[in-house]
């Protein structure tokens, strides 16, 4: 299985009509750094995956294509 999580994070961003700059600001990083995640130039660290899952209200499993279910699991308080 080839993981194309960069497509998922791009699609989620585009579905919400957000810019890379908006998402990069949420992640406290440069737009160029975030762009490298969407183009699969740089691998996405787990901490960033966690933040993206929270931001898009989904699960890391969805982001990394272990499931097609967007709904997140029940989160800890």
C-alpha cells in the first residue's frame, strides 16, 4: 500500500477553502515548510499529524489512509 497522506491533507485543506498559509500559521511554521508536506518533499512528523487531525476533526488513521472514515475516534479530555 502506497500512502498518499499528502493528498489527504491537501484535499482536506482545499475542501475547507483554506490556504497553505492559514494552515501553516496554525502549525506555527512557514508556508514553505507546510507546502513540502503537501508535495511529499518532507515527511510529516507525528506531532504535526496530531495537530492536523485535531485541526480537521479527523483521525491520524484517516490522514495516513488506514481508514476511509473521516470521523475521529473519541478523544481524551
